[in-house]
């Protein structure tokens, strides 16, 4: 009987420890997301809070293992857990996240040498909101192969809508909105170029045949 009671208490302690780690990760992720917004000047807080937000964002990111090597088992385990648990989702922790105005422009080159432009490969407002959240995450990603791979998937959707296209150039950037004082002074939004990718249907076909 005593051994069974000890097992029950041991199991409860393990569950309590697991719950503690889970909520600690939620807290750290929330601190990182919120402090990043503050450091970028995307809140109503004065600009003097930017430096403090940057420091908190750096500390919270380090607590999640971002300073470790990408192949580090601890970093991979933490990243896998917070993704599976939904803590790292596009909604953040407190409420749906307002994206950082990242934009993806598709320059479509047709077989007749005409050029068309498209902004979004989706057809519904709900899907467009999800793509906006995805672009926000891509804008913050430092791993270019991941960004290129996801943008290529979006380019395939554009290709389905333009079957006569011979190539597509995807231009990825961010629209920087002026602060309240800058807006009152007449400053307009500016576009910050981040990267561009060229996709060719012939190149993809040749690659598929080679495989």
C-alpha cells in the first residue's frame, strides 16, 4: 500500500514538473514575442522602450536555445515541443498577431513575353490571413533555404492559376510603416527589399527527370 502511494505522489510530481516546464515555455515565448514588437516600435509604447525590449527579446530567445547550434539536440527538442504544443503558432500567446506588413510579389513572365503581377495565391480572406502570418514568420527567419522552399510552394499555386507562364520571380520584402510622429510629418510607408527568387518551369521539369 505504501509503495503504491509513493508511486502516485511520484507520478503527480512528474506531472507538476511537466506542467511547470510547459507554462514556463509559454511565458518565455510570450516575453520574446511581446518584447520583439516593443523593440521594433510596433506598439504604442514610447521609443525609449525599444532598447529594453531588445534586451528582453535577446534574453528570452537565448532561453529558448536560439544561441545554440541548429543541430544541437536541446535546441531541436525545445523547438519541436513548442511547435507541437502550438505555443509557437502564428497567433502568439495573447491574441491574433498583427503581421509586420511583409509582402510577397510574384512577377509572372508568360510565353508571349508579357508580364503580369500577383500578390497572393489564395482566394479567401481566411487563407489570406494565414498567408500574412506565414510571411511575417518568414520575414523574421534567418534560414534562407526554409524561406525559399516555402515561397516556392506559394509560387506553385500561382503557376496553377497561370499555366502559360514560363518563369516566375518572387520578390519578398517588408513594408515599413512610419511612426505616429513621422506620419504626422508627412512620411510615407517604405518598402524594404529582403530577397528575390526565380523559378522556372523548365528547370523544375529537368530536375524531376534527373531524379
